[in-house]
């Protein structure tokens, strides 16, 4: 069996603030195989974005501090690489697409100039060859008349087209790993669907491995092979998308899925709302971070952090919980 493309081991990240040390990522471990699409979900402050920014060396230090862990990309620990080598990987072997393309693109440089800079920085293409590659990339991401559009500025593109440009920049050097951080959040649903179709098509054609960070469970259902549900800087549940959606084993995952609007006859029901508020990570709970909001929490949940363990017969389906959610839900259903 081939080794994983990415392996994160016991990653812990904190921020030193006037209110105290905020524990943003806590003992995070997971692997990502080549060609896999991982959807990372969870509410704001769950550690989704912080852990990828930490592994790429993009967190400001101070206040950020990596307290422990390893991030092995093709066997090399990114946390130990010199900055120069990390810069070579970013944009080369690892592409990144951020949420807001207008703030990610330089407004005073043409789109072609910005594409060529990345191409020339991470490949041996120069001049006309870099220009041809930039044209090819815009065509690849579905921008019509790409040769002419290279001469235009970001404000001359729509939001959806700017995000396509960001995806083209992320893919410019055929990265092994593409990370998209809330890449469709600011787009309307029609454009969002087009971007998802584009990423799926590019993944099939290029074999790119993808980490897709989002609040939207529907996006994960459509795009990802594996879902990773995070809360309080920890993984609550992880596994094949279909298995997790069909039978969640974490009360947090169950709450997120219940919060989605229904279609059809039950569409008029009141949407479920997870009670309570996210934890104060400057003073995190002693045990399971979701325990104070979890109606199925046990005494052990409040005092001891649960490890990830197999959740179902489906390979790779894991949960961090001291309770048996399917059994509790079945008992409730039996009693009406």
C-alpha cells in the first residue's frame, strides 16, 4: 500500500492573547491519501483553517505558536523545513485557494502578470512559454477568450471568474495537494455549483488531492470522498461521506445534519438548532469539548477527552465519543 501523501501527527497550535492562551488546534492527527478529497467541516473557531495555515507556515508568530506535532508531506516534516524550502512547496507542490479572491489578487496587476509570476517562480517556464501556460490555465478553468482576459485586471472579472483565476493560480504548477479554504462561501449558489463542477472535473483529469474547508455540509456531500468534522480544535468524527451522513456517531455531526433544511413534506418544520455556544478555547472544557452542549454526554465526557475509535463496520469511519449515539437514538425512537 502506498504511503499517505499527507500525515499530521499530534498537531497542537495556540495563540497568546491578552485574554490568555487560546488553544486553537488540540492534538490533531489524520492522514490523506493521494487522489483523495477531504471535506473539513465545523463552525467558526473549530480549527479548520488554523491547522492548514499552521502546516504551511502562514500563521503570524507571535501570537501563533505550534506547541507540538509533525506534518509529513511526502515524508518531509513541513514544520521543520527552512522558510526558503517551504516557499518552494507553497505554490509548487501545494496550491492554496482562499475565500475572497478580491483580497487575494493584487488589484493593480493584470491577471496574466499574477499567473506568470507563480509559473516562473515554481517552474522553468519563462516569457512566451509562461504566457502560453497562463493562457492554458485560464482555458482549463473555463474562462472564455483566455488570451485577452490575461491582459485584464481583477476588477474586470466577476466574483465567480476571480475564483476561477485563484483556482488556476493554485493549479499552475500541477500541485500534488490543493487546499481550498471556504473557496465558494462568498459566491451565489449557481456560481458555487459551477466551481464545484470545475474542481471535480479537474480532480478527475489531473488526479489532484484536495482538502476542501467549508461550513457547508451540502458542498462536502457533493465533492468529498471523506468528511472530517471538527469542533474545539479536535476531530469529532471522520469517515467516508456516505457512511457519516447515513449514520453519524457524534452528537455534534448529528446536530449539524439536523440543522440542514429538509425538502418535500417536512420542509416546513422548524430548523434544529444546536443548543449553547462554542467553547471558550482560552479556558477549554476538561473533557470532550462538545460535552456542555451535548444532550447525550456522560459523566466521563465531562472529565476525559475521548480518542478517535472505529465507529461502524465501514472502514475508516471514526468517532471521538464515550457514548453510543445510534443506540441512544434507537432507544428514543422505540419509546416514541
